[in-house]
């Protein structure tokens, strides 16, 4: 057993072969994370002292980061006592992820390749989550895929998912060809630390591509119920053609500014073209009071982060959840 000490002074024990992230979560120390597979980079920390072993490839790290001692806590196991430079989430308490039985309540096409799925949870027990988090759905044969929850908690026993059709995807084939109401499945969660932090006095900006709008929908629905409101709220949602924009964010918040951005629209499209991060960067903003929440493709997340930090956005105010295409633990089919 090794002891891991982090920047805040908190410490926790890590078992042999256990990721540093899993050890922290087991000890109820909230470290930031998303994919759990070494792909997104959300769980980066700098190893100040001690040794670790690699559980999976750290695909997100640059050679410069590796040389500086940066590690990804989701794929590193402690082999000695560690001192780690990493910010935890302070007093935030994350609900413990557990496995729940669930049944398909509703299947609804939102577009030609996006399905709205409503899952019904058991009447006993309460599935508690923060808007923006995701779950793993476990299908027949143990096939496991990750999906963001697309609704705010309401105290009910249902959650909503937005699932994009993926050619050749095992779970995608199930959802679009075989799923039926009352099918029995399992889900594991809640997972991730993609949720709104501070809001008062800030300009909140949401960037989404594709079904990356799902957790943002949950955040907006929840934000509308809060007394502490941001200075402004803007959503940039990117798609290829108009039919990819299958939901109207202004339904959640009337004062919200919505900017759809299309990359392959025809001549009839008179709106913004290109990429969501470029649309944001074309506007003049005081980046010192902006917080950005980005969800969607890895390419968008990486480009947005680099460009926005270069423009002056504080690093601690860029929050993201990248939809990775493959992973040792689970696979996003969103």
C-alpha cells in the first residue's frame, strides 16, 4: 500500500495495481477526470516525488510533458509513496459510482442518426448525479459504452441519453436496430467531473459538437433553477448540416444566446460557418471573466483549449469532456 499526497495537503492510500485516480475516488478525494483511458488529459498531474507504473498508454501527453514529470492519474499506479502536484475539487463530494439495473422506457429519433433514449431506474434507491456527468451502459454480453446524461436531476427515476449512430458499432446497432421498450440493461455511474463550478459574475460559454450537446443540455436545465446566475450564457453548437442541430437550447433558458455553427452547409445557410472555437474567438471578450465548458470530439477539445488559453482564458476555467473513439475500459459511441 502506498500513500499519495496532493497539492492541497490531502492524502490517500493506493493499492498495488490500482490507478491513482481510482484510489483517490475510493478515498472520496475528488480529482478531475473524464475518459479514464489516458486519452483526454483531464486528470493530468505532475509527479514531484515517488515512482509509478503504467497501466495503459498515456496517449494525451506530449514529449515535453513527459519530460517534466507529468502523468495521467487514470492510467498510473503508485509503486511507492507519491507527492503529486494536482488540484482537487475542494469540498466537492462526488456520488459513488455503482451499477444499477434499468429498463428502456422510450426510444425517439431526434435526427436521422441520433436517438433519444430514456432509461427507467428501479423504484427503490436514488441515482444521484451532477448535470454534465456520464454513465456506462452495459448491454448484452457485457458490452459497455459511455453516454452523457442529457437531463438535469428531477428527483424522478429516469435519465435521458442522446446516442449517435456509429457504423459498425455493436451498441449502436442495438439502439438503432433492435432496442425495444422494457429491455433490461445495466448502467454504471455517475462518472466524470464535467459539471458547472462557479457562475456568479462570469460569462459562461458552452462549446459542443454533435451529441456533445447532451451534457450541456443537462447543465442548462439545472442552471435555470439556480438563484446564482452568470453574467451571460452563450452556446456554440457545431454540426455539419442544419439537421444536425436537433434541439433548441433556448428552450432551457430564454436569456441564453445560441449560435449554431455548420461546417458543410449549403448556400441556403446564412448562419455561422466553420468550427465552434473559431466562432467564439472571432468575438471580443474579456477572457479573465469567462468560463468555457466544451464537450464533443477530441479534435475540437484540443484545438479549443490551445487557442483559448493562448487568447488569455485562465487555464482553470477551461472544462472539457472529450468523446474518445476507443478505450481499454469503455467506448464512446456518441
